[in-house]
C-alpha cells in the first residue's frame, strides 16, 4: 500500500489551510462513503464513462448526485 503524502497543494499553501483528513484520502477509506454494487444498463453506462474522460470526476460522483437529488424529492 502506498504511503500517504503529507505534501500540501499550492492552493492549500496559498490559502494557508491544511486539508481535512476526509479530503486527503480516497473514497474507499473515507467513512463518508459506502461501497455498493448496482446493476446498470451497459449502453448508458458506457456513454457516461466516455463523457467523463478528461474530467476529474468518476461514475460514483454522478450516481451520488443522482441519489441525493432523488432523495430530496
């Protein structure tokens, strides 16, 4: 397992802020997140993955937004 870096980003240094623990680790080790398994149709999922290329987001970000929006209804 790779060692976690204590290096602050340039933005954090400029803001004089140290990142909180939750923002310095991945989703799998973040207690805010739960790993789940779902079934989705292949074609829309493949299109989602194509559209996410070059962004700093992944499919779980989109699913999380959709769930939050649905729950608010």
